[in-house]
C-alpha cells in the first residue's frame, strides 16, 4: 500500500478561510515544488514520517472535531493525497484542502472544499499558476491571494476583475504576516469596493509564528 509522507498532524483553530476560528485537525503533508518568498512552512519541504491512510485516520481519531484541513507544503505533490481526501470524506469528515495552485485540482473528490492560491508576482512563483484550475473551481471553494505589497494588490485586483473570480467562489485577500500593514490592505479593498473577504492569519495573532498551530 502507498504511504503518505506526513510532516505533522495537529489540532488547532483554523486560522484562514471561511472556516476561520473552528477547531480543526490539520494534516500537513511533506514537500512542495514551489519556493514562495514568504513561505512560513519551509520546515515541511523535506521532514516527515510515512503513514498509510489507515494510520492517518487512526492518528486523528482521538480528536472530537470532524473538521480536517489537508495542508503542506503542497499536499497535491503526493499522489496518495487524492485517496486520503476521498477516505476522509467517506469517514464523515468535513474536509478542506489548501493548495498552492500549481497542480491540477481535477479528480479531487467533489465533497472537498478547495482553498486555491493564486500566486502573485511578489511570491516569486507567479509563473507556476495553473490558470486552468479556475475552470474547475466550485462555488463552495475559495480563491486566495497572499499580498506582499501594493503592486501585488493591484495585480490581484486586476486578476479578480479579468477572471470574474468573485462570480466563481469566495475570494480571499490576505496580507503577508509581518510584511505589509494589514490596515493598508484593508483600506485599499474598501477604497476600491472590491467584492473580496479580507483575512489575517488568526493563529499567528494568537500564538505568533510557531509550528504546530
Ligand atoms: S506553495 Fe505554500 S508551502 Fe509551497 S513554498 Fe509556497 S507558501 Fe510555501
């Protein structure tokens, strides 16, 4: 049986998306083909232990919540991730997937809420955006821009308008923690009357930049 390389499994509050604040089990898979300038999970690029899907389900069974987020790294970099997503849904979990947007989201179980990043120029990974993914996005999914500066904001605003992203799904604009003043981003969004949701990474406000939250 194929194994997954798992960097960490932990229980915390969801810090992002429309599930923000909900007690959630996080399964962080090892590895990522990208190297975003602001990456806060470089520790997940290589380190991890091998788990079968049954072992993963067993490891999370001690938690009472049914909310599970699969994150990384880039979870879709491991082919077994697709099976994990399906098995979690079959086991009655409410499943969300955080993906960087460079790998196709086709064939992902339709019960999964996908949080799809679109990488801005400031990330250094704009060239890896797989724009075809936008044709596969479902109304219950979410599209996320991590904004590093005003230039990124303008770029994201133009992409939002050009691709009519808010007609496809909820759009999230999130400032890079500690890099850009959240107040500036909030004011740009309000001034331009953009139909997006502003978010700050809640877990970092509560616990700071530490692993396992
Ligand atoms: S896609 Fe995510 S995990 Fe990969 S480098 Fe970018 S921020 Fe880090």
